[in-house]
């Protein structure tokens, strides 16, 4: 199985379980000055977690591109 097929199978599985497929956000967050790069799939949901935004779904799945260049959760050291 190729990586693109595995990614698609992952997304389809969760979609069948009632999750909305959310597209990967940019590697460079345009609306979050606290981040240099997207380092986790949860970054795009930050405003939702903080109560600043609402979405029309309660379950989500995505395959988020991210940068991890060193440290436990740090991009750059």
C-alpha cells in the first residue's frame, strides 16, 4: 500500500464513523503569530479549543502536514 492510499483509507474510515474530513492547513500559519510552523494537527483547531470559533461539526479527521525539526514539541532549537 502506498502512503497516499494509506492516508485516504485513514480519512475514509473516520468519515464512515461520522467525522468531517478537514483539509490540511498551511505549514506556515497565516493567522497565528505564536507559531513559526505548523507543528501539530491540532494547530488549526486552536480557536475552537479557546472558544473563539464554532464549527458545523463536532468530530473531525485530517492528515495534517507539519514540521518537527528538533526537541520534544519544538520546531527549531
